[in-house]
C-alpha cells in the first residue's frame, strides 16, 4: 500500500514542484521546497537539503550541490527559464522522493530501475490523461450540449482542467499516507514562512506561522489554467487527438509564461497579492497542520540546504 502511495505522491509532487520556482526577494537568499515521503526537500542558494524521518524515529539528512545547467545560456531567457526551472525542480523532486521512500519504508523500501521507470511512466500517463486529454474531452461534451464554441469552449476546457485538478487533490488527500505528505507540505511552508519573516526556527516558533505560502505550486497551477485558456485558444480546432497533441507541445510555453507572472506577483504586495489570493485557498487542500516532529524534519532540511558543511555532502545528484 505504501508503494502505491509513493506513486500517487510522485504525481502530486509534480504540482508541488512549481512551488519554489520564483525566489522571494524579502530575503536575499532564495529558498524553496517540497514535501517528500516522511520528509522535506529544501533548496538553498547552491545546495539541496533533504531530511527524512526513518521508521525508528531517527532522521536521515544529506546535502548535495544543485545543477547549474538551467542558469546558463538560452535557459536564462524569460519564459524559457520558467520551464527549465520546473524541469530541474521536478528532476530533483523525483530523486528526493526515491531517497525518502528508501529511508521511510525501511530495508524493503529500495526501488529497482524497473519500478522507478514504471513510476515515471505512471506519472506521465496520468498527467497527460487527467489534466490534458480529459479536460479537452469534457469541453467537447459541454460544447455539444450547450452549443458553444470559440472563447466559451476554451474557458470551459480551462474550468474543467481546474476542476479535475481540485477533484484529484481532494480524492488523494483522503488517503492516510498522502495526508502525511500534505502535513509535511504544511511543515515546509511554515518553515519557509518562519525563515522569511525572521521567526525563531524552533518547533514552537515555526508552528505559529501560517501553512499557506504565496509561491506554492497550487497557486501556480491556477495561474497556469488561466494562461492555458489564452494560449490554447489559438489551437482550438481539429480532432481531439490533434488538440491534445498541441496542448502537450505548448505546455512549456504555458509553464514559462505562468512562471513569469508568478515571479513578478511574488515581488508585489499590492497587485501581486490580489492576483494570488484567490488561489491560496486551495492550499487548505494540499497542506495539513504538521505535528512537532514533522516541523523538526522541515527545519533540519532547511538547515541542510543553507549550511551544507554540517551534513553529508555529495556532488550533484545525477
């Protein structure tokens, strides 16, 4: 059952991977993170930090250098940099999920190459099926029965995509193991909020902070849905397979533009806050209130990302 939960967590993790794309400039050092199995992954200025709670109650911690490929050449160009950052966060998030599963599931938690391949294939098929093909099919049905077309049909597709996303999060959130991942998600947010506001990084100090954060991936996905309505409106005709293919190919453009919007919004306490505010309520679905032991893990993960010399350090994880 825990292995099935791992597969679902990997899929859910795709959306949380967008959480730390733009760096908040309230603090000079950019910090982001995401929840993993019984742990938290944090990103500092140059290192990743991972902390996982083992079954015996001890904590596994490690740090490693981040990859720099997405910060060179063409990858630094606006819009393109958004997709590059997302790809890197997903890559590292998937690796961290694998590490955390091995530690959290005990001796029998190691995953073979075949299992990891199946996990990646499962995530790709589910994303393509649930969040691209299904909304297109739903919008076709709505258009047929409501006699709509053009902008109205594109809006229906976007609304369907958002509804499918919310339904998916609500459904997997009923699973006990996934609820624990969401609780670690809450611990990650609280810890970043504490660090950004200068609060004391203790379980008590972090617990008093909000589990809602304006750069969370659930906020990003709502912006991406709105952007997709505009972008996909230029490719609305043809059979369903052609439209699905067009949306898959245009996904990097949607991600890149959404990244730039969130990046600018995260700097503003006026229009940016107003833009993101409606999406923040979704975080009550993707986060749970963590217990003190989860907060300890999140704080340790942040410390490993900011002070890697104190932990086991490895070269970039390939």
